[in-house]
């Protein structure tokens, strides 16, 4: 049963190489949340272009992310699946939030620092303002809950700060327009379970990422069983057997990562995995992980390729999703424009 006042919004960037981290940290959770919430799942193409995207490749990636949502079990009829660029409220509200958020807040965002790297002068303005657009994505629907991986927690905190500052700055106007005092809700992060941060197979201290130049660092959602097996077998580990306790995983990042992935795929926790494999050599555990990963991902990858081969179907889902999303977001924008003091005209 869904809770009428609770709405979930989340997004994935169409930047190629969808991977196991995106699946376990986001898409798998999207499916689970459909039972309890009204959900909007967005292919965030406006975010993608904060770094250069080849237009033909971007089109392919947008459909691939939508296909991954559907193949994993997201219901595009009961819930809303769409791409961000097709609902103009995202960009409009982001501009208003550019004028609410403070430079000091954005200067603290660690993802900008990581992504811009040393060549900060050359980063796009969009990459810097990215968290304001993310706040707009969520608040355009007045979403109350946002499933995200650990890496996005700081951006969600910024969205909460923006919501609060907007409500405070415009409290008089909100009341004069007959709107609720807390016009924008405080969106809550939904970060739960193992593997909220899946790490690279080449370096257990770096997150698994689409943009990592090493393909061996991640399992792509398009990898076949042989590739999955080869990547898991080659995944970096230390020379010791698997630890016996969860406490001992803390100093063993690679073991921690593989045990976390196993636990997330098996819908259990690290303690249960160690109860079975604690003290075992990595070779045996890796084989069990290969079998589990292939069993869980193969049906999804097969369905993804079937869907990608029929772009007409994906496009219909996206068009219908954008229409339904626009109805919700345009009501928010009408209220926001009144609150800010823009004149509607006759
Ligand atoms: N390694 C990860 N472990 C768990 N969750 C992850 N997510 C991403 N990487 C991991 C979650 O996936 C969702 C979509 O992410 P995104 O594509 O919008 O952006 P991202 O976090 O920047 O993803 P990548 O893969 O790291 O892409 P690049 O390399 O382009 O920066 C989010 O909920 C995210 O938490």
C-alpha cells in the first residue's frame, strides 16, 4: 500500500557504462520502494551534460538507463519513468534555486572538487551548480524521500538547506498565497542495507564509477556471464583468508566490498555471509560470488537488450512519464512563481 503523502524521487545519469554500483545503490532499491511510495524515477540528462556528451551517445544512454529501470522491475505505468529534459520545471526551478543557494554552500561540495579535479577553471558552470538542479529535481515534485547512495548524501543535505531557506525567505508570501508554511518539505535520504557504496575492483578505496577509465574496475550492466566471471576473479584482494567477523572487515576494504556485494545481491547482511564464508580462501568465495552475480544480473541484462532493441516502446514510456510528471511539477512552478512575486499577466 502506498503512503499518499510520501513521494519518492530519484535519478540516474545517462553517462554510459551503467554498473553494479548503480544497480545495488539505486535501481534495485527503486524497485523495492514501489510497494510503499508513489515514485518518480528520472533519467537525469540535464545533469549528464555538465560534462561533455556526444549527442548520439547521449540518446543511446538515455534509452539504456530507462531500459535498465524497466528491466530491473520498475513499473512505468503505476509509477513515473521519464527523462529530465522533457519537463521544463527542472531547469526553471533550478534557476530560482541558483538565487537561493549561497556560494559558500556550493564551495563545500566534495563531488565538484573530485570531478573538476585540478583543472577547475575549465569545469562547466553547470557542474558547479549541479546540486541546485538536483534540489530542483526533488522539490519540483515536493518529494519526501530520496533513495541515494552514500556519495549523494551531501547533495541531499544541500537540497534540505535550500528548501528551508526558500520557506524562510518567502514565509510571508507563502502565507499570503494561502500555501502551507513548509511549502517545500525536507526530503529524507533513504540509505539502507549493504553495498550503498560499491567500490572499484581495482582499488577498494575508490567507488565503482561509470567514468573510471579501467573497464575491469566495474561490472557493467551489459557484461555477459564470461566477462562478469573474469572481472570478479581478477578483482583485487589481500592475501589473507576472509575474516570471521564484520569488525575485521573494517581494515580490509577489498574483502569488505566483495562481502557487501554478495550480501546485497543475496538480500542478506555481511554477518550472514561471513557465517558461511569466514575463514575461506578468496578463490572459493569468488566463485560463489560469480554464480550469484550471474544468476541475479543475467535476467536483467537479457531484458535490457530486448528493450533497447525496441526504442519505440521505451520512448512511449518516457513520453507518458514526462506528461504525468509535468502535471505535478507545473503546479509547483505556478505556486513558486506566485510566491517569488512574478506577475502572471492577464
Ligand atoms: N559505486 C556506487 N555504489 C553505490 N551506489 C552508487 N551510485 C553510483 N555509484 C555507486 C548511485 O547510483 C545512482 C546514480 O548515480 P549517477 O549515475 O547519477 O551519478 P554518480 O553517482 O556520479 O555515478 P557514477 O557511476 O559514479 O558516475 P560518474 O562516473 O559519471 O560520476 C545514485 O543514487 C548514486 O548514489
